[in-house]
């Protein structure tokens, strides 16, 4: 089995309004020959209503998220229009950091610097634009680039470059 077809276990942290972007990301990586297993939570409409109505305790959600993040080798944070304002995305990033996970930010098409959560800037191993080979290299830990949303290089604000296990 060559490195291009190696299975990767990831958790995709995202705002639920960006579920279609999760599909686009996994499709982009699959079309490029990568076998991606995603453990992120994608609530069906009925479950999303239960969450929004507060019918599921925060502790239940945290327990589920901890387990799903623990299973993943890398946490990918989709940087979309409202990502920076989502408390659960921030919690997932902080939990991934506590677990020593590699954290990779990926700008969705149209994502901006202003959309990036502060915790991602603090803990990310790489932040990159929408490019399948760069995304895989960042997930694998062979690249620790920090990019602007357009894919142009920029400096990181810290030196975290954890390896993927």
C-alpha cells in the first residue's frame, strides 16, 4: 500500500451550517485517491433541533466529542463564515490540543482571516487554503505551513508542529 492510499482517521471540527463543506472536503480528498475516515458529529435535522432546544446536556456532548477526537489521528478545522463564533468549535480545538492531536485549519472557499477561531491560531500545526495535496500533507505532518485564505504563505504565531500518530 503506498502512502497515497493510506487510510487517515480525522475529526472535522466545523459549524453545523457548513455540513456541505465537510462533504466537499471528504469528496475532494477521496477524488485525489485518499481514504478518509471522518469521526465528526453531523446531526440529522431532528437531532439538531434537540441540540438547539437544549435537550442534550453539554456533558453528554463533551463526552461524545472527546471520544470522537480521541479516535482521530488529526483534527481538521474547517474555517468558514461563522467558525470563529462557534463555542463548540473552540472547545473541540482546545480538547484536541489537550489530547496532543495534530490540528490543521483549512479555509473553505470564501473563508477569511476574520473567520478563524483564536484557539486555532494558538494551537494549529498548520493552516492552509483549499488544495487537496496541501491538506493531505498537513494532515500527515509532512508540511507545517501557515497560509492566507488564498493559499499564499504567512508566518505562524507559534511553533506548534505536532506529528500525527
